[in-house]
C-alpha cells in the first residue's frame, strides 16, 4: 500500500492540469471593409479570374492585467497563401515572436507589404515558383497587409502577447479552453476593425458563457 500516496499525487497533478476553465460564447461577425484602391483600378484585369475572398472570422482573446503570459505558440510558422488573387486566410492571429510566410499560388507576380506600426515590411515581387521570405512578427498589434500589384487584396495579422486566442467559426461561435483561473479582459477584434471588450472571470473546472450577440 505504500505506492498509494504517489498515486494520489499523480492524480492531483492531473486534476490540476484539467481543472482550468473555459470561456465560450457567440457573436455577430462584422464584414471586412474593402481595401482602398486608386480611382479606375479594376481587380478583374488579371491573367486568371479573381476569386471571391474567404469570409473573415473575428479574433477572440483573453488578456491578463499583469501582462504576463506563457510563450507557447512561437515555434510555429503561420502561412497566408496568395490564391485566386486573394489572401487566404484573410484573418490570422499569432503570438508575438511567430513567423509567417506568404506563398504565391497564382500564375502572376505578387508583392506583399505592410506599413503598419507593429510591422513594416516589403517582400518585393516574387513568382509562384519562388519561396516566400518568412516575416518575424515581434511586436503586438494589428498588421494590415496588402499586395502592391493587386490593390483589392488585403488581410490582417493580429499579433498578440497572450497565447489564449481563437477564431470564431462560421456561426460566430468560439471557445477558449484550458484557461488558468483569474480575471481577464475578453477582447474581440472584428474584421471591420472594431474592438469589443468586457471583463470575465475564469473559474477552475467551469465554463463561463458570455453573450455578445447584442
């Protein structure tokens, strides 16, 4: 019977790992505004047809008051494709310190760039066969990305210090799981660029359902 205390300690450790809380809810996702373009620009003036952009989700995330976060998602490389003369996906959330590449899948040059405060870069023109340079996003903020050649193209990279973020699904639902207990600011970045926020409390082993449809 001596091993029993060890088993109890293991069980307690497992319980601690799974006892974190959940925040879930549903919201009305707002549409992304069209990209600004010069007068007379015709997005149809391309070698191949311009396909419709993907529907952009909202980004839902939790922030702590002390601003201290685990670095859990920085070893990944996110990917934003250029396909059908659109950025796909059109909305991406990453943790600060993550790299993103922008492969060109169209039979035409693209030139990906951003003049945003959180990240300023210009990849220059590159073909379908050429590898996209990786861009390191090392400051939090919303990075608006465009194509210098095809002015209708745009996407957002939402760079966050917090690792607790998720996209809404097609119905506007979301679920943030395995959140340590405590008080947080729940924030929603809409494709329309509107930011919504409210306070939430996360409790061990419980689900906090928030109503954001109003």
